[in-house]
C-alpha cells in the first residue's frame, strides 16, 4: 500500500475531527516519528489536558514510502474494534458494510485506502478506534515524544468525561529527525448572554448589536430584550447527533415572554418545531428557570461548522423586582455533546450573567420657607412628558410602578391609582423606575399654598458599567452611582444599595390681606372720606354757579 494513500485517510480524519479542545493536524501528508503538541491562543489547554496516542496499525516503511507487514497495533483491541466497524451503519454502502469481509489489519487498511476520499468514513473510523483502545498508550507531552512507525489514534484523556472528546488518526512514518506537530485549539462551545439597554450608550457592543450590554436599567413592566450568543462547534461532523441546550435562570423579578423566543443559526431563523422550550419552573423563592433544547444541532441545515447561533427573547420586570444594588440577574449556561461515541455524554459551560436594575423615587413635600414643615395630603401625578395636553400618567399599586396610562384613561382599583398623595410625613414613594426624566405634576395642594402651574422636572441618573466587560459577580461594579435633580438643579446623591433617590418639592404660601382695623383699612377709609369731601365741594360749586 502506498504510504501517501494511507496518510490521506488519516489526515482527513484529523482535519474533520479534531477542532475543539483536542488536537488538530494540518490536512497534509505526515512523515515524522517525533510527535509534539502546540497550542494556539494562550496555551492554557496544554496545562489542563492530557493527550495519549494508541497504536492502531504497525508496519514497515520501505525506502519508496510503501508500507508493508501491516498488523494490528499494540494499542488497539483488534477483536472488539473489528466487530465494531463491521456493525456500524455509517460504513454501509448499498446495504452492505464496507468492512464486512475484513479479517486482518491489512484488509482493514486496504478498505481505508479505497475510501480515503470520504471524511465520514475517516471520522467514524477514528471514533470507533478511540472506543476500542487498550493499554496505557503513550502520553504526548507538550515538548513532544518519539513514536514508532505506525498508525495512531490520539485521544484527550484528561479525565473520564473531559470537555470534548475528539479522537484523531495520525500516521507516523519516516525517521526520528522528522517532526509532526499536533496543533491544539481552544474553541470548545461557549455561550455569552447580553441584555439590551434602552437609554445608556454602550461601548464595545458591535459584536452583539446596538446597546446590547451586561447591565441595563428599566421600569417595572417594560419589555427587556435579551440574547444568547454561541457558535456551531467546528467538530460537529464527527458526531452522529449533537445536543445543544441553553439553560437560563432568571431572578423572580423577571417574567419570560415565551412567544418572543427566536433561534437564528447561520442567519436563518429556525422554525419553532426545530427546538423545544420548557415551561418556566420556580427553583426556589428567588429564581426561575427555562431551557431551549435543540435535540440534534447536526440535523439543522444552516448549522454548518463555525456558524453563528443567536437566541433572542423578551422578558419584563414584574412586581417582584428587586430595587437597588442587588438587582435582577439573569444567567445562562450551555449543555453540549462532548463525545462522538456516546450520544448521552454531555458537558456544561460556565454560566454567563447579566443584570437589570430599577430604582425608587421618594418625594419630600415641604414649605418653601421652612423645609421642616412637611405638607401632607398633597396630590400629584407622574407624567412621562411635560406636555399638559399630550402625556401619559404613571399607574402605581402598593407603592410600585405598574404602567403608563393615557391621561384620560380610567383606572380600576385593582389596577392601581394615578394619584400620588403625601402622607403625614409629607412624603410618598414610587418604586420600579428606570433612570431618565419624569414630570411630577401637583394636582391638589393644601389650604394656604399656591398650586404650581407647571410640572416639576425630575431627572434620575444612574452610572452603570456599559462596556460589555462586567465580571458578572459584583453588582457594586455594575451600578456605581445614583442621583436625582429637580428642574435641572443641583444633583442630590441617592443610595445605590437601596436604589432610592429623594426629590424635595417646595410650595409657596398664598399672599394674605392685612387684618381689619389695620393701616390698610385706615387708608381705605381715608380715601373714602376724601372722595365724599370732594363730592361735596363739587355739589356746592355747581349750586352757586346755577344761582349766579
């Protein structure tokens, strides 16, 4: 058998099978006896993973690069392996297994030679070889090791269930002065989660879309867009089926809109029948979870190796939303197939977390001249604009924002109220507000005070981390400052831990008339007397004139 023919089959198995986490051989003839591993990126996988070579075939290479005396290698359970390849349906052509007549290693090698243009044959062969290795094999350290001439399967043997199991076939021929490098690439499946911010500008958001970030703030009831980001594994062709499950955990303050879920792979939006969405389940008093399961990613036509995967969905803050620094986190992790030989073998990625904040506006109503005088029973409405004829009014229930309603819209008691009324301490609060500008319109004041004609402009400002670099663990680094200003006045710091800001609204007294008997009435009486005297003079003068 020609050496380069056998090499082609092995190289094809490597180029197709060995992309994520295990090893990758360039798809070119291999002629070396010294095998080493190199890593792309930071080389971390060399520290974390162990790779072992098992000899599948042994043989003798002559000077004209022909291989003779092919026998089973010392690293393969030949009986079990031969049974496995004869029973595997992937090797069937026209209803017959291509290895059905094989009894020796030479027979099997000859079939590989005949099918060296088929990546499916090479991939399945490598997978079954890895399933039937025996002995301890030969560990390949990062600086390389000598291997005898032969045909090897290289397996990630880091642990019983490593991140990704990727067997690869490697033929070693030639002399010790030659070298083969197995290039290790760290591109196992990952998942990233983002939430869309509605107000703040976001930097470094281009890979995810405009204003998609790790941190956002919203009103209770508002629709919040979320997205997952992943890629189709580049070794997907090595698997008969490939499981892909997004597992999401939401805080209790978030409500999922299941109808909004859309899965896009390779630019194609999948039919809803292509995946399964589990019902939201409550894990404990604080969290809820749901999953999006793609039973067989390989069966989706647009799921080509390396293609982008994006899952979009909406949720909203509900009345359970946490106000302030603790926030309302949302996490995702990915479960994925990791062993081509075992369809039930899976691994999970680490979780990725985003967080949504919401705040509380406390209003303090006081006398203009003396802020120690608290004004109770003053009524307000919170508007979304300052336009008296065209605005919406906040509906509040149990001190929490519910929704915006048209100014003329009738609100039932069950829904809440538009009226915000100060208590005996002169205050009221609205929890569940986004950062932004609002307009507080005083609609009823107390006796002796002027009812302001225009609404007060209230601006809540939050400082959040908006560079897609939040670590997902420290809310205090996600929300670093909070303040409020009234009518563009001096900003007053709020409390990030509670999420509360306090706006002080002052009212002026009405101008009063002087008391009875005072100078005011004296002046009035004096003016009246002068008018009477003047009239008398005019009368007497007119009378004399007529007499004359």
